């Protein structure tokens, strides 16, 4: 039995299904999870819930994910026959590692992901090289000959557009563009996607961008550009990622490092590169993170302090 056949066999045998997105949800994890939820609920007529340990970004409300959303205080994994993690490179990305480990061996788990650092942690692992997890979900649904409604097509295209940075980054392939075309034929609303994921910056956010850009550090020896967002600079996670992507336009830089302090004493680090010979996922792994060759991240405990020689973690 193929992985695709086993996945849909498990879904059809289950009555209550949970789809887990990763913490600090982005357009790919939410688009992937929402598309799968629409298919399972409306075509297969199964009970399905979508879970995310963090709040959903307001700019992605057009996906209509809330109708499937399970509140954090109502989470009980024993209520489900099947758990599907989307766009999560490891258990920790779900934010509910302890709960998932407790039900290991009792409830069947599925891991659908495109990150090369994926740890193959589930009972069934569908981990493939792709521009986005949404691309993998799209192919799975095509193999199943699913009906691509406007809602499903829009959710999947949102994930692909986001993770390819509007078809401009190194993850963009002929296949991702071909699938995007097919999704648009099926009714995906690209105008709504672009309006909510690209044209979303507020004047306040751009002012913070200006402050951050004026303080960029450039290491001439290693060609590394570093940007720091202080804990007092309130910037939404999706805007933080947008800044990291924007900085890849610096042609001299080999690596972009954007660091953001959070109020809970964490430093979230986002890595980007457009150089063919550099794999930032390997660098992120050394600090307990992961991701893709051209876009990765990790977190550290501590605070950032500015010195005459640059930034240091204290």
C-alpha cells in the first residue's frame, strides 16, 4: 500500500480526526490544514478539528479556518482516532509535545511536511521535497481525485504563494507554478490572497522596519547581514518573517539573520539565503532549529545586548 493510499484509508476508517498546525502559524501550515479539513469534512463527511497552540493570524481569516478550530482548553487527544500534523518538522513544532508523546502507540499519527530537517516522528510520514506543505497536500488530493472547491483551492494556493515568496525564492519550481495554475482554474482567489498576505503592512509596522533597517549590521568577512527587533518593537510574527524575506534582496549578503526578542525571554532567529552553495537549515539545526535550505529558524533563551563589537546574548 502506498503512503497516499494508507493516509486516505486511515482517514476513512476514523470518525474523529485532529489536524495539528505548527505554533506561530503561517500561511503554509494553516492553508494546508484548512484545505485538508474542508476535504475531510465536506467530501468525506467526517468529524474534523483544526488545532493550533497559538492564535491564528488575523490577516489569514479569509481562509475560514475558525469553523474547524478547537480551543486550547478543549484539547483532549484521546477524543480522536487519527492525528495529522501538517508542516511540522518535529513534535515540538506543534507546541503539544507532552500530549502527543502520551498517546504514542494508542492513536495513529501522520506527519505531512516538506522540511528537510523533518525527524520522521509519526506512524506514517509523508515527507517530500516541495515548495510548501500545501504543494504536497495538493498532490495527495489530486491522487485521491478530490473535488477542488474554491475554499480548498484558495487555502492551498495561499500556502504555495507564501512559501515561495510570491514565486520569487529558490523554492519556486515549475511544478509549484503548474499546481498554482491548476488551483486558480479551480477557483482559488489570488486577489484575496495577495491583498491579505502581501499588502498587509501597517504604517506602524513600516516605521519599525525603518528603525531596524537603519541599524543593520554587515559582517564583511562572512557576508552576513544581521537585523535585530527589540522586545519593545511590537511586530507581528508574519511581518517579522516578511522582513527576513525582504532582506534577501541585499545582493552582497550570503546569509540574512533576523533576531527578535520576545517578552518571555526568548530570541527568535530567522535565517535566509539565496546562495546555491549555502544551506541555512544545517546552521539552524546546530541551535536546535530546522527548516529548509534557503529558509530556516531557531530559538534561543536570553536577551540581546548591544556592545561596541556588535550584539551578544546574555
